[in-house]
C-alpha cells in the first residue's frame, strides 16, 4: 500500500494502534500534541540519536525490521550506560517514495520488539517525507535515583576497568556484509556491461541469456554459515540491561560507565578525559569471540585493532573500586571481564601488548563528522 493513501496521521494510527502503556510514569502516549509523563521521585534521563541512510545504515543488507530493532537498542543502551531504567521512546522518521505501508510496519515491528523486551512505552514522534533517503530520530527517556546515576567522570586511581560480553564482533560482521555487497554489485555491473556490448553487437540471444543471469545474481544470497554470530552482533545488537541487574545483585556500583558504540579505545579516552586520569589496559584480557578472531584472520586484519576500534558492540565499559575485586572474580563466566585499571593522569592511556610493550591508546573508532 502506498503511504500517500493513508497520509501522515493515517500511517501513525496504523503503526501505533496496538501500543499499550506499561509504565506508571507514562500518563498519556500517542494521540495528542504531547505525551504526558510523571516522575515524582527519580531523576529523568534523556538521550537522542539520529540515523541517516547511507551514513549509519545500508538497506542493501539490513532489513527494516532489523533496523527498527537496532535503532531502538542503540538508545536503550545509552540509558543503561547511566545505570538507569528506560521508560519511554519517541520515534520520528522521514521516508521517501521507495517505502510503502508494509515496509514501515516491518520497521515498527522491530522497534516494538526491542521496546517490549525492556518494557518501554512508545509515546509519540513524527513522520514526514524525505528527498534523500530514510532518516530516523529516536529519543529515549528513562529514570534513576539520584545516587544511582553513573557518569563518565567518576573513575578514580586504582579502579578496575571492566567490559561486558566480547568486542569486535559487530565490526567484523560489518566487514563481512560490506565484502559481499561489493562482490554483489561488481557481478551486476559486469553483467550490465556485457549486456551493453551484446546489444551493440546485435546478439539478442546473448542479451536474453545475460538478463536471465542478471536476474539470478540479483536474487543471490551469500552463504554466511558459521558466521551467524557476527551478523547478529551487527544487525541485531542487544543493550546490556542484564549486566546492570547482575551488578546490582552482587552489590557492585560502577564509578564510571559508558556503552561501547564508537569503539573501546574511544570510550576509554572519554572516561579518562572526563575523570582526569590515565589507564592501563591489557591486550590479553580483551574478550574476543572465536568467530571474530577467525574472520579477522581471513581478512588479514589485526583482531586486537578490531576489538579496540570497531564499535557498535553496545557492551558496557565501566570502572569499579579495587575493593570489589573479589566480587568480580565470580562474574567472568557471566560475561564481565576485567581488562585493566585506572592510573594517575601523568602516566597516560596505555595498551599493554601480549609481549609487555606499551602503546598509546588512540581513538580510531567511528566518527560521523570526520572528513
């Protein structure tokens, strides 16, 4: 169905008709000029992200359902990174004429799936037209008790540096998808070139054969067997609210925390700059999945570089007091790994290699405004 048949408000009604509010702080959601929320006893946390087609995502290999899920999880992860609980989400989209009603329903299916996982209410947003592809703007609202909020600036000397999960898999998944996309378009371009040459030569039979070959190529699906984890990490990441719950159950409160969206090295430098400290991170302690290591070797890439700078893992990077060392020891099997410690600022930010050499940590991760 063409979106123009429904119009803006008809599309909004269709996409949001089955949304039921779940949080007491959500007094009124979709359907009026504003949503109404009430937080009497806690601090309000707000984060916002804008995602642009061709910059942040590629619809060649990400489905609209996956895109909706990932767009929501990116914002949910920011609330978790402040040790908060996400409650509401506002979703705005700009769409061009390529998209139909069913496509937008797929996007909202992914969005709702992510929100339902963490009991988040979609309370509003906007839809408009676009001349330059799909644009998505999401705002997530959450809350936390004043004393529970964790900022980037609380790390102290001797604090332990920890990460959840494993790193580099999302980046390797992206490299894998980009490689297959390049091969796909190279094959189509080659066939189109041959069709043009056959037309000039008047060889209608060859033109027909090449068009059939082109149709088969267009429908070709790469074989990603054995690499499913890498694709899942790139296309459908998970915000780590489970790690916050684990920390609370073990009476551990981080002193500083961020989610790893732009790469471990970039996030480490943010924490060290805002906390006015240095750090030592050990290469041997950085958690890397087996599939990530195998794929890096296939691409002839340094797996540590991928883990330090890849980004989009949406794991949690946090520091804890050294006195919590014994508590952390029992959590490695549950996805928390100590990778280093905080130092005095004059000692710098260093990566200690497997052969005990020191290297300055530099931010080589994602920078959307870099030329």
